[in-house]
C-alpha cells in the first residue's frame, strides 16, 4: 500500500492509504503503484484518481507537484474552481 497525502492551499484534502494514484503529469498522465521509483514531477490541469479500500475517488486540480519516495506520495495541488 501507498501512503498518499494531498495538500491544497486551503487544507489537507486527503491523507491515508491507497492502492494506486493516477496523476495528470505535464508530459502525460502516469500511474503510481507500490514500490514506484522516486520521482518529483509537475502536474497540469486534470483529474487525480486514487484507489482506496472503499473504491475510487477523484479530485479535479488546476496544477501542482507530486513527489514519490519510499511508498509515500505527496501532492501539493491547486484545486480547480467549482462552477
């Protein structure tokens, strides 16, 4: 399992265990699974999808950054404005 923490300027959006995370990278969408290589990447406008024990959840973002290290995934994101 991965430990995912998603932080926006307003609050901690999510903090918990997940099976996978799909992020909209600047060079294309990519999935983070258990034992992923360490990486830091920018994120573009799109949808972050993460799978928990309760099922899939998603979050619309304007952009941000992702860091993966030793099964810990940290996302610092700007949320998309709700219409």
